[in-house]
């Protein structure tokens, strides 16, 4: 076969170790189906232990001569998975990836294999397969889809075209880029060109709901659509639905009902379960009942009933995910950026404004400036979750913007790439205005040339044309003030921060929005992003992906609303606070997003640091023990591995404590042993000056090499002293490198002595 298929993991330990010593580690590799293997082994080269995941039984030690041979493992795999390896469909499991995307990550390969296993079982049973894959935003779902289709094509299981279906032009473009890299001209975008379907003869058709005419937005009363005009029933072998948690709440499910025999594959980071629709809220006494509002509620209820049967409840339709790869796992593996959370809260959000108080404050329509009456107010009381949605308070947004701008200046500077999620278009306009004014003031105070399009509204109404500049330029388009437009489908790898100025109830929307910041950008050295939470939305981490049907307009509470103003002509009430009143922004804590039981969980920075230091202290009880451990590469790396194994990242907490200029030795020394911390250049320089007598008592070339360690440490810290290129540094190489050290004794011992001196302060 073109490619072998992994079925087991084996952890090998040294001969002197217990044969079962590596079992826990090996189980960790196989845990959470991350490698999607069934059998786990540990061995010391003489004996081995075995763990069978399907049965949960562990045995051993056994003689290595009894290790199960290849045919037996294959037979066990086939039996446990319920797959006939002799069937034509089984060839799927052994196909190689596309040459364009052959460097796939382990979890991408595991996800594809898990999908194929279900497809094979379902086809063997005579069923049309339905498959759900759940992977964190930024984990490469489109690459998975590309290689999945490529392998199916190579196995001869695409007798009819495949359809890749998404709901946004940006997603369609991204999909075309990746699919065409593998399939060339055989991957085409569905669109009308000279009266014909441009993708008619392609093997891979890439479409949005809108281009198929099934988004339900322009229903003329008939059933005709691009889908029905250009595609017959059962036109596709495979349909892949990207971001399948997003429903058009209308007719798009017909692409599935018209292709019942196709393989349906859903991709999402947030598989949706849906609550029953809420009853329409009773109108406030004295307020007019708006016919448009009632009509919208009825339309939603009717559309939901049709759509929910197929697409609204992902798990019910596709089945449980065959493979899951969470944000926490991806961050721990280093494939997604780490996250530091800063929580803030406006004190006014704790207040409740009655209708009487709002009227007494001479409430005006923020669009026209006209005074409003009791009949214009839709609620008896307004709380924090209504602010900047159903009630604007004049001092609240400026105070939040000023606080955010200060935080940006403290954490990297104001010219960062940032998305601010606002409540509605009118809110986004005001946030952009205040951020621009704050930036102008900062530029003037710092004699800094202002960049173009610093902050801009980016919604369905305006600003979408600046996304490319935000993505690709380091000199313009920094702060995007949006509502829902950038919620999903827009990759801005260099994004430094995600900000929530809006309240949310939807865990799905929240996780999708956070996902905008998780991508790593090597070009700009972005391996971490900030999450600034002004509304408590980070409490949604770890909650289920259950949502309400979307409510029309607003979007503040329901988390499912569309962008823009909710009802044309509806007044937006705004009030001014009285003289002497102000809005204060209070700190609510700093957190690190960490892996706890497979879930991304905010951990207070102090608690996270305490856990890290306690783990270090358990292995080195005092500073002398720690120094001796640190200078031995093997012991030091073992310590770091133990921290990572406990889901603790020393790099992340060092960054959170703003100690990036310090080596980890100094970070641990300061917090664990109350030692004086020196920055890398300071420690390197002190090593050279404090050991002048030592250098003077040795040969000149040896002294050059050993003094050079100080300069290398100043640049790269401890790791630089153990780099393969250390002795290729020009000054060190010219002095003889390792050969020069031999004049002082064994080079290994000389280096250990030098390190002890370096870390001796």
C-alpha cells in the first residue's frame, strides 16, 4: 500500500529500567485518541507490557519474543474496528496524502483515519455515512478536507464530484487555495460564467450557500435555485460542510436531502446542539406591538422547524465526533498560540436603569438626537447586558476604550493587530472613533507618525475591504471594530489581541471569536495572543455548545443575531450621566488559558505560577540543588518535560510575568528560591567580569572560548550553551573551540565548571 497505517504506540526505555516504566507515558500519547491508536506497549528491550484500549486490559511483563507479530496486530485492529481489510473501501486507510500537503500533522492524519473507519463501517452496513470531525479553530480543517478527498480519489471512491460547502466568500477562497494546490484545475469555484456553471466538469466543486441559491435570503416564492438548475439529485459522492455549526436558518439543508446517498462530512470547532425556540417576549405594557417583529419571530420558527431536522443539531445528524482535537491540546502541542486573559469590568455594568430613570435622564435617539418617549422604550429595566445594544450610556464606551488603549500600550504598544467585538454597528462606529482619537493623542505625545486606518469599523455595512490590509500590512489597518463579520472564516495570523466589548450567551460564538487569535505567525514572532474581556465572556470556556435560535437584531444577549441595525427606523436610546457621575474600569484578574482535563480553562496567573514553582521545588529543594540540576542538560530537560506533562508551560508564565528577557533559570530562581534575577545580558556580563582571575590563569585561547560563553548566553540563554552551533561561533571557532578546552581538562567537565560559575550569582 502507498502508506502504512499506525495502530499502536510503543515507549522504549533503557535496559536497566522496569519494562513497565514507560506504560503511563505511552498511554498519555494514545490518550484522547490524539494518535487514534488502539494498542499501547512499553518495553526495556527484554520484556514488554501491553495495554489494549478496546478492552481496557493491561498485561505484562512478557518476553519480547512474544511481542505480537504484524499479522496478529492487523487482525486485532480489523476485529476491534469492525472493518474488513479485504474490502475495496479499506484501501482508503492506506492512501498517502497529496504531495501538496504531505507534511500533515499527526492529529490531521488521525482525524482522516477516524473518518475513514466510520465511512467503511457504514458502507459495509449498507448505510450512507454521516461523519463529524471536531478540531480547534486554526488546526487546519481545510487541509484535512483536502487530504481526505485526495485519498478518496486515489482509492477510486469519487465516482461523482465532491462538494465543499461553506457560508462565506472568505472560507470559499481559502478552500480553493488549498484544494487547487492538490487538485489543480479539477478544483473549481461554483459560479455562473457566460451562463454556465464554471465548475461543471471539475471533480471538486467549491460553493457557498449563497452561490447555490439555497441561503433562504432571496426566496421569490418558487423552488428554483442554482442548485436545482445545475445539479440533479444524487449529484455528489461526498459533501463536506465547513463550519457546520453555522446554519442559514432556511433552505440550505436541501443540498443534503437532494444527495441522500452521498457521504456527508461536517467540520467544525464547535459542534452545535440546539435548544427549542423561545417563545416571543411579551410586549411591554404601553409599547406598540411591532408587526415586523412578530413576523420575524414566525419566520424563524417556521424555518427552524425545517432546518433543525437536519442541520441545527450537529451531533444528532452526523453522530458523535469520530475525532476531536481541542484548543487546549493544540496549544499544549505548540500548534496554536498561547493565550493570556485580562478581565476588566465597567462599574456601571452593575447598575440597573428603570424605564423611569431612563426617561428622567432625557433619553434621546442616538441616530437623530430627538427626545424619546415611554412608547419608544422596549423594556422596564436595563442592565449591563443591554448597554450599547438597547441602551447607550455616554461615558461607558469612552472609558472602556481608554482602558483598552492603555493596556495595549503596556503589552506591546498601540500598533498591534486587534479585533474588538462590539454589540452592533452603531457601537462599532463609536469604538472606532474613540480608538482613533486615543491613537492620535498618543502619536502627538510621542512624536510618532500616525499610520493610516488605525481603527475602522468592519461590518457588513463597511470596512470589509480593509481585511486584506489588516492581514498583510504592518503599517496600516490595526484595530477592526466588528460585530459578527469577523466571527469566523477570516484568518489573520498576525492578530495580537481579541477584545470583547459585547456580552454573549452563545458558547459557540464565543469560541469562534476567540479562535481568530489562536493562529501562530512565525513571520512576526507571534506565539501568544491577548484576550481582553470586559463583559465576563471568558466564563464561557468549558461550557457546552448549546445555543438558542438566533434573535433578529442586536446580538448582545442571544449570541446569534445578525449584523447591523435590528429594525429599520427603530430608535436607539442613549442617555447622559449626570454631573459628578463617572464610569470606572476595574481589574478583574489576569489568567492563563491552560489545559485542564482536555478543556481550555482560565487559571489565575498567581495560581498557575504557584503550580509551576511547586513542581520545580519537588525536584530541587534548594538553590544549590537547582543549580546542579540546571547545568546538566538531561536533568534540566527532564524537569521541563515533567512540567509540560503536568500541563504547565514555564514559557507561558514567564511571558505573563513580563520576564521574557530573563532566562528560565532566573525566573525559577526568583520565584522558587528568592534569588536575585538577572536579565540574560546582565548575567552574561557578570560571568565575564566576576571570573576575570579565572580567565587570566589559563591559556589565552581557552580564555577566549570560555569568555565567549557569556556573550552566547546573553543572546540565547541556557539553550545557547548547548546548541550544536556553539563551537561554530567565529571567535570561539578561531580560538580552537573544544580543542582549546582540552588544555584545561575534559571539555565536558570544563563546560560544567563554566556553567556553575555562570549561574553562581
